[in-house]
C-alpha cells in the first residue's frame, strides 16, 4: 500500500462513520481519494484534517438570551410559572 494512504474501511474507523458514509463523502468530493491497483485509497492526511476540523467545530454554547434558557426551571415556581406542558407558552413570549 502507498505510504500515507489508508483504505476506505480504515478511514471510516478513523472518522467514526460507516464505510458507506466514507463512500458518500468521496462521491461528493468532500474527501479526496485515489484508485491504486484496483483499490480506493484515502490520504491519511485528509482524514486527519477532517477529524481535527470536526473536533473544533463543536456546538456553540447557549447564551442568556437563547429560548432554551427560559425553560430551565420552568414549572418549579410553585404554580406561579407555567409548567413543562406549557413550554410553547414560554418559548413564544
């Protein structure tokens, strides 16, 4: 096998996705690949770059003005605030 190249199965394990997902990424052009000796190989550097990008592209933290923050503690006001059943009343304010 060429240096710095891994199989589709190894790329899937490294990315934490199925082999089918790796093939879809290749077909979309989101993951480069080459065909050598009848096998599809993916550059290990491309997989490493993609895993690094996935780790840094996390979910942004909630801010105090996010609608979900208003739901925290809803229904614990002793009947003075709407309960969990009325979450849409809270969110639609």
